[in-house]
RNA sequence: GCGCCCGUAGCUCAGCUGGAUAGAGCAACGGACUUCUAAUCCGUAGGCCGUAGGUUCGAAUCCUACCGGGCGUACCA
């Protein structure tokens, strides 16, 4: 029997009993995790059923408990007031959890959805005038976790991004470079391309105070760019190339990848065509001043502009084009936009406009918003250079990890040393971000926030490494069907229970597009292992069968951790 | 002004489609390494779940109002 079948089997029988005894066919019931003081694997609350069957929950619970059959895996089912608690036979519990984990390995807990769908996930979507910062890290880390969660549900996921590579902000950096660049290049300065370009963007913003005419220069340049001025276009592609090269390195480091990359410079004109079609269809109106607008006041939104009076496109124009292109290319069942919460309004407008333009797929789009990242000094402001730079942060975390490794009992030599430190640093950043519900703002205090102790990425990696070390010393790899007799202690049962509930957690986490659920659960799983590990000997257990069984349980836990860490984008380590 | 989001332990957060005694981590304090990795484990202390009403057998969870914080409400992105 698979873990995933357990709920259904239990619920089916409860429904049958209630149907028979209370003449009440379809009762809404669900399984849940019993509280800690209850010694059972699964719980069912009888309140909703009681309402439907018109009798007390206690009566339902006691009746079901009395009538429930005796499958070979069930130890007992007890009514505790309005609750039903199911306790599995320890053997069956260990058998089920260990066999399934050992055979599914790093895919342990993946439950395919009833229907496999094509889901396009947009994330990252940076401006190409400055390096990535902590806000982008949150976006990328979240995006990848969502992608992994949906993939684990058996969906075909298309990771997508759009590079905002055109517009006034890009021209600012270009003017900055033309003014202060003096022919320097990233190579000549030994800088990553995105950092190099970012310097001139900052230089522009700094100089604009004293030299307001720079702004006119930038506007002229935008016009020249749109008209295809060769010199401007040339500078533009050179600078964008530098930035792209820099982003590439950062993305590789974080683990971000994209199957579809769109460029605003290519899609903005497409958006304009969409708007023109909307005009022709009478959905959009052209005002006397030449601007194109749509009135959404009947939808609770304001009048929104779609094209400027001078005919140039605004932010939303390109998003129309981007969306249309995506559906033309992939016709996805769902599109998930991973974009910060400050753009909630923008996406409400976007989806509504698409709908009014007659695109039936508009309701397949969803904005997954996430909270801001605040520093102790307040909100990050890239214009003022008040940001936590992504590359710098990753460097610093890696260096901190290297320091901690100095005092570790385990020596790691050569290139592995740096790689391990890198994985630990990245794991710390990712876990720190993913453990927080996406909806919530994150308050980032570099001194306190990124640690390697407690509920951290390092904790998961450490626990995993510990198990790997044990398995190496054991000199064997437990296989499904291993004898699991002798496991019985509370710590062993607690660990097995956390594995039992893992598939459901993963499923819920994917359904809710909420990786923090997985993150929190993994910590608990790791903690259960560590508690077990401290209390019981594995390699020198009292007898060979117990040793085998404990090794198998440990290996099962390692698979659970590996499965979850992979979904969060945290690298499992064999030594640390 | 209007709209959306968030207020849970000193700090950072779980728990929120109502359900069993509100849980972790950090920080504090006290313990555990000649023994499978102490980046670990065990224990102590710490809470009018922002406030006030309401719905309910039952509210941190749902509703209303208010208070506090954030974001948005651009011919910025």
C-alpha cells in the first residue's frame, strides 16, 4: 500500500459506515495530523459529519470506531470525544514509509496530479540596467521552488522570464556610460558586466541633481532608440550584452534557468498591435489628446492608459504583447506571474484588459505576489544604491560558511571545500527566504538573519550529511524490503510519522503555491531524525536486525530530506 | 480619501478553507562530546494571538469597526 492511498482507504470506510449507520451518504470529512499528545498517525474530526448526519460528533466518532474494520495494518482506532484517532501497527508504519522512500529515492513524496497540465511560470524578469539584488533573489528562489513543486505534481512547467531591456531606465545607464565611460569595458575594469553597467546608472542618478539636462539627453536617446538610430542601437546592444553576461553568471550560481526568454525590446511593438486591435474592436478608446485608454471603473478599477499620447507604449502595453505571445507559442493551461506585491493592482488591470480584449485564456493567468524585502534601514532603493547586492551576498555567505568549516570535525580538501561552502551559503539564503510565507514581507537583518544554526538550510544539509556519513560507514545501501523489525521507540515512530505525512505536505505546498510549507516541514523531519540519532545507536545497535532496520529508517529520512531540499533548490551535501 | 496585504513570545517566523493544551528557531539561563559529524541534542523561562464587538457548541483562524505598519491608487517600471 502506498502512503497516498491511506487517507482514501480510511475515509472511504468512514463514509460507508456513516452512510449505513446514520443514513447520510456523502459526508465531508478529511484526515489531519493528530496533536502531539495523541499517539496516532491520522486523525479525523467528526464535526462536519455530525452536522450533516444531525447527531453529535461524539456519537459519530464512537460509532465509527466501533464499526471500523480490522485491516492488517491498523493497530486500533479510538474515539476521543469528537475525534477519531487511527494508530497504525508500528510494523506497517515502518514498512510503508521505508519501502516507499527507499524505492522512490529523491522523488519520495511526489504525487502526480490527476491531470498533468502545462504551466508557464514567469519569474525573475529584471531590468537590464543594474545588477540583481536581494529582492531578485527572493523572486528567483521562490520561482524555482514553485517550478519544482509543480513539476513534482507531474505538470509540464515552462520557466519563463522577460528581460526589461528597453526604456528610459536603460537610456539612463547609456547616457551615464556615454558621459563617464571613457571607453572602459567590464574587461578593462575587471568587473562583471551587470555591475559595470550599474555603475553608470548610479552615476547618472547621482549627476542628475547637478545636471538636469542629463534627463533630456536620456529622453532624446530613448527616441533615437525607437527610431533605430544605429549608433544608439549599437551602444545599447553592447551594454545589454555586458549585463546579460553578468546575469548569466548570477543565474547559474542561484540555479535559475529559463525555457522561454522574452525581450521587452521585441515584445513592446507586439503589445502595440494588441492595443490597435482593441481599438478596432471598440474595447479601447482613443482620447482627443491621442492617448489610448480603457475605463475599468465598473470593475472597481480606474481608467487606465494603454498607449501614451505620443504613441509610445507604457508598462502594461508590453505585458499585453508578452501574454499573447506566450499563449500563441505554448497555449498553457495556467500562467503564474511571480512578481512582487506592489504590482497587485497592475495585474488586476492586465488580466481584466485581456479578458475584455476577448482573450478567453485571461482567466488562466494568476499573479503570485510576494512581500517586499526590507533592510534594517527600510526599503531597498536601487537608485540610491541602498540595496543588498545579490553577488555580494552570496560571496559573503560562502565566506561565512568557509569560516565555520574551519572548526568543523570534518576536513574537506581542495576544490570540494569551496564548492561545499558555496552550497552551504546558498542553502542558507534560500532557506531563509523560503521558510517565510511568500505573502509576508521579509525583514532582513544580515547579522541575525543568515545563520547556520537552528531552522536553516545548513541544518537540513548537516542532517543529510550525517546520515550519508553513517551509510558510508555501514558500507551498504538499504534497499526496499529490508527487514524493519525491532523499530518501536517513540523517536523512531516520530521520525516515521514525519515521513508518512511528507507526501501530503508536498501536495498541499504545491496546491497553495506555498514553499514555506515544505520548508517548515523539512525542518521538523530533520529535527525528528536528530532527536532519534542522539537517543539511539544505529551502527552499533544492540543486534544486527535492529542495526539494519535503523539504517533503513535513516536512509528513508535522507531520501525525504533530499526530496524536499531539491524542491527548495538546496543542495544536499554528503559531507560538511 | 479609496483599495489590497500584514499585526501571534524580546527578535524572526509556523499555525489562518473554524476544532484536541497556540508551536518552532534565535537571543537568555542550565545541562549533554574518550562513543555513528556538538553546524547537534535535552531542559528552564518567555503569550490579554493589535483593540473592541459579533457569528458559533467552539475563534489566533470567519464578519464588522477601530488602532498600528506596509504597498498601491503614474502618459514610472
